[in-house]
C-alpha cells in the first residue's frame, strides 16, 4: 500500500474529514453525528467557547491521505502570550483533536499514517515555539471532550508521542428522562421560567427566596447537529435528541429540579439526560455512557507539563 501523504486541510477534504469525525463521535455517543458545516466552523472559530476562543491566535488543520482517501486528521491551536490570556493557556500550543482510522483489514497500515500525522503536529508545535504543549479530543459534538476511553487507538498515538494524562477522570452519565422520578408537588413552592446561563432556567421559590434552579440547554439540537438514523431504506422519523440539563445551587435543587423540568420533560423530543461527574460520583439509576480525561489542560508532554494547572473558568 502506498505511503501516506501529510498535508494541510483543503476544503474538498470536508466530507471525508466529517465522516472520520462522526465515526469517533458515534463511538462515544451512539446515534449522534455532526454536519459538514459544523466541522468547517470548528476549524475556524468556536463560538461556544466564549472564554478561550478569543485567546486563540492561530489555527492549523492537517490530514493524512492514502490512495486519495483521508485516513487521519488533526486540528491544532496556538494561544496568545499576552496578559489577556488565562495563565493556563498563555503561550500554549494544543492538538485540539486528532482522529484516525484504527488498524483494520482495509487499513492495515493506519498506524503509519497516524504516526506521520503526529510527527507533523509535533513539528508544527515546535515551529510555534510555545511554552507548553497540550493534547485533547474536543470534537464539536455533545459529551465529546477530553480524551474518551472509547478511543484507545488515539490514546496510543498520544502516548507514543510522549503525552501523558494529568488530573482526574470524569464519567458521562445517561438516563432516559421518562425514567426519572417525579416527586409530588411541594406546598408553598412556586416556579418561574427565565433565561439562564446555558438556556431556559426554571427556578423554585418559597417564602420569597430561591430554593434552586434547573437549566435546559437546547443548543445541542441545532439543525447542524442531528441524531443519525440507522442504515435502512425505509423512512424513519428522526431519533430523539439529547438535551443537557444542569442543576444550580440550592438545598431543593435535586428534588425540586425534577419538578421544575416536568413541563419540558413531557415533550417527546426530550428523551435523554446527560450529566458529567467525577468518576467516583455516580448517582443511582444512571447508566455510564463513557469515561473521559477532562479537557484543558489534562494532557501534556512529561518535560513540559508536570502538574495540571487550573482551567480558565468554572
């Protein structure tokens, strides 16, 4: 089989790179895929990362090609070195994500392509002459961040390049909204719906004070992020799409939160609930979807990163 060619990303690579990205996304969250437009947008800006995205000074994307087919791709970022940038990101170069085909009968030399691409990534980081080098797997899809355990072939590439995980591990939990308990209404408790940090917020009040709140993030179902149907020639209705739900502080949040979300939960589209917790903290009744090593900055070369610095924000 011919040797791989590593080169900069071109716009006509978009479909094959998106297919490779979606294969990795589906390994973490089955049934979820992203559009070509989502991938192309991620290669330019990340509007959802409103804290760290303005700190990025340069973006570079490379691909590895065999027989005119993209078998690996990587997206790199260089953060500015000025005082406006958070200390953990200042003068940092990062492999934001790296995807490649695992070794298989049709790609028996996929490891070679991955190694060539990683060599190009390390060379780019060296040219940037950054203070620290990080690596992650932050694909533009819900619940895909850090370095998921579902990608042992990517972890192997990172480790061979000298990167090591530093910090804790998180577990991503999944539950059917219909299976969540619905406690009886509490006397004297009223509810208000407002706009919160992540989406629609419903707050529980009693005696004029807020007991707690819950927020439902509906951005996960933007038109360019759709649940992917099964392979079939029959017509199927779109699969239910997950929403991210976040509890706020307050003594009544765990109990009242379920009550707060009830008017939204009853809508058929709200089918799944995804939570992110430390690996040791798993509530009863939640099914583990994946484990991941948190993003930014949790991976680094031993010589450059000896401890996990604090992140840019909560």
